[in-house]
């Protein structure tokens, strides 16, 4: 569910007509619904009610300061994967004991920043990383709390570029080596082992891969406890998918996911962490764009928008589907057309959809890409010297620009010329 609905023939974000935002900030722009972000976070929180747990929002999905603070004020922890994300979380008021640091390539500088600034835990992904973390912690007179990310060799049945739990993926340690790695961790002076971490991928649309992975984690928990380790926290990752295309089968609900967690690991008495990102942010955002031209090709029509692949790269990178709808609601029985929907970037890959049947639109009409809140703005760039698009947050009948569009002068001023020029 989201809060982007037609009212009186116009698409709204909560109680704000999107036309009003387009007139105020220009197109293209991202717009997010506070109500949808909070609703999705609370669904996960409620799914684990009665268990000792923390829902850590995966900031890589959407990391604007306003969104982080909105979720943090509601009680969310944060899952970060870089020093920059850590600093964003802290700047938004998230306490260190609600921040989990994930990622395969943490540097000593990043470790030092998190240890001195406060951290809930590091999700460690390799023995060299664990040894480096111990060295940094000892130099600061601290012990670093860690879980070790295990790779359960489970096929998440998702896109190859976002699968993380198979043996050929770069993430985690092979689960059959876990007992040896935990024994090594216990001998390191700067390390405090507190639990196990697992994350098998993103955009999962069925529960069985989770069931297979969590069953292996449960067995490992009992084995490690038998070895003398105090396993008291299980970080079960994120990855629950969202419906990108209208009419597609819906992925499992957070309540179904919570029930699976209880069934799989609830008997272990561990604190549970989960790290949803896409499901919290995905359907909470739209990318809004204006039609520049409708161009007739040899055998197709091209709908040319003012948004491009640098604004929303998911279709080019993952062949991702986003429903595209007009801001003015089509009348019943209104004419439809088939388009290749493209942007103005000088790449054939700058294509959002091929052969897409949709409401007929023309130059000057405005359309919205649904389910664009996750991995949209955060993956955007200034390719072709196109300014980063503004981000807008809506709350009921109010809206605010939470990241402004830079001017061309501001973009150019970031470059510096060497003295010899």
C-alpha cells in the first residue's frame, strides 16, 4: 500500500496534488510520502512484537537526512555500509547503539570513526577484516562488538546482481568454516563476539529461501553455543521484495516474514535484528517527469521524457520494471498507446521501458514512475552534466524540498583548475 492516489482526477501524494509540487520545483523530481515510510517501518516492527528485536532501516535504499530522521524518530535503527552513511545517521540524531555497520570492505578509518562515535555492532565479513578491526579497537582501548556474516549458499531466486547468499558471491564466510572463524575471533583481544549475521539478497518474492537460510543459522547458533560462544543476537538481514508491476503476484507480507522468523529461530532466545530497506522506501517514492516529445520511429513511438538514466538507473542496470502513470487520471475508456519510454541521455541504454502500453500522453504532460523510492535518488548521478534532481517529502497537506536541484554554476564551481591552466 502507498499514499499516492488519484483524487478529483489528479494524482496526489497524501493530500498534496503532485501538480502543485511540479509547478513549485520543476521536473524531474523525487517525492516521498511520510505516511508510507512510517507505515512500512511499523509493519516490520509489529511483525516481531513480543520478541526482543530492532528493525534497522537499510540506508542504502534511500539516505536523505529527512527520511533517516523520520524513521529514527519512530524508533528505527540504521544499517550502514560506509563511513558516509554512518555520518549521515549520526547527523540525523541516530544514537550509535542503534547503528549496525555492514559491508565487505570496511577500512581502518571507517572502523575508527564508528568505534569512537558509537556503534551497535560490526557485521564482519572476513578474517582479514576481523583482524584489522581488533587492531583498531585495541589501539583505542576498546573491544568491538561483532557478528560474523555467514554465507549459507542459498539461492535467493532473485536478480543475479542483487543475490548475496550463494557460494560464488563475495559476501560473508562459508558457513561450513564458521566454527573455525568464530574460534579465531574469540582469541582476538579487540573483538567481542555477540552473534551471527546472514543476508541472502534483495527483492525476494517468496519465503522459502529465507526459511532455508534461517534454518542453517539456527543449527549454527546451537553449534557455536556448544563451542562456548555467547551467541545472543541474530542479524537476519533484509531483502523482502515489493510488487513493482501492477497485477503481479504480491510478495509475502512483513507479518508472514515475522511468522517465519519466529518459527525458524524464535526458540533460541536471541535478540533479532532485521534490515529492510526496499520494502520501507520503495513504494514510498515516485519519480515525476515531463514529456518533452513523442517521436515516431520506423516501427515504434518513443516517449521522450526530461528524466533520464542518471536520475533512475534501475531499468538500465537491472532491466527493472516501474509502472508509469499520468498525473491526470485517464477517463474511463480513454485511448491508450504503446511507447518505448526513453530519456535524453546520449546512450541507447537510457530506456525506461520498451513496448509499454499505457495511457496516451503528449508533450507537456507529466507522468510518475511508481515504486521509485528505493535505489532511485541514491544511485543517481550528474552524467551528461545533468543536475541531480530535487527530493521532496510530503506530510499530509504539506511538502518540503529536502534536497535542492543544484544550478549549473554550482555544479561547475565544484571543479578546480590546476595552476598551469
